[in-house]
């Protein structure tokens, strides 16, 4: 396990248990005690946990992991979801993409499509996003028109949130929005950990002709702090083939079409 993945796993473990010892982490992750101590000190410096004698206790932020620590989680599933999402988009479309690791992969898959890459200087796609990392990565692509919402940046997710972002979204229409979520439930709909992100994401769904929730199986059948939209507003759930069949059936029964890849 590389350091990036180990730090993510450590934070997950801490989020589940609330407090952990160096010995517990070492056993769970197969790392030496010295390595674990260095990891804990590193995460404590970033205020992601509080060090204790012989271990650490969780801070609230540990439940909303920064994007850089989420990237290694379920990477294969997210890559398959991204390719399937990119294949749904027609040339000339206006596509909304919020922040997150899965939506970042979708943005990359879109610009990698041969038919869009061959457009030369002609704009073949418009992407509207509130994610600074996505905008930064795609702005050099001449075939893609990038529209960035306003707002205040959250360092955990690189997303712009707040009332400054609502003015632009109220003036435009999206053909489709690919909505990354922290949780999605067949009865209650889509959720985010942060209320500011949820508010911007909700407005994206209201401005879109089609709403596609993209989420790997670990996020299904769960809820989080802030509600984004009800299940009936979701036009498709795009997830991975490892998601439990019984859970996918519950989404279908609730009227949410499912595509598992």
C-alpha cells in the first residue's frame, strides 16, 4: 500500500472508530509502528485528527475527507463509471460537473474522447463546473469551453460554494449534470457532507434537463448531513457492477433507472 492510500485508509479507520492506537493501525494496515506514528503526525499537522499518547482521536473533518485522500479509494470502479458517463454525452452538449474524485475522472474521460479531441480549435463541448481542480485541468483544452461558477473555495473538495455561485447557475441551462455525491438512498435521494456544496449541487440539478448521479457502490443506501435532491429528480444512477443487486433493485423500484458498469 502506497502512502497516499495508507493515509486515506487510516482516516477511514479513525472515522469508523472515533479513536485508534498505533498498534491497532499497524495491525489493520500492515505498516510498522514507526510509519504509523509519522503518518499520524503528518495528519495532525493538517488538523485532520488529534494526536493522543499512543494514538489519535477523530475530528469532525475526518468524516469529510479532503479530495487528495479520496483519490485512491475505489479507483477502478470510478474509472469504469467515468468512461460510461463520457460515452453518454453528445457533441455540442452543455455538461454540468460538480466536484469529487468520480466527477474529476468523468471530466478527464470526456476530453479524452477521440471525436472531441479531433475537433481542433472548434468548441465541441461546454463544461460548467464549480470545481477549481477540474477547471484548471481542462482550461488548456481548446475544444472545451469551461464555465466556472463563482463562490468561495473549500480546500477539502476544491469546490466553490456560497451565494456568489448561484447567480451564474440561475442564468443557464444544462443538458446533463453528472452529480458526484457522498451518499444516495433510494427513498431519500442524494446527499453531501457539506451544506454549501449541497446547495450549489441542488441548483445544478434544477438547471439540468437530465440528472445522472455517479456513485460507486460504497455510497449507495446511505445518507449524509445535507440533502441535495429527492430520488424522483434523479434520471439515472450510474454505479459499479460490484454494488449489491438487492440495493440496485430498490433504486429501480423507487423509479430510478440504474446502469451498473
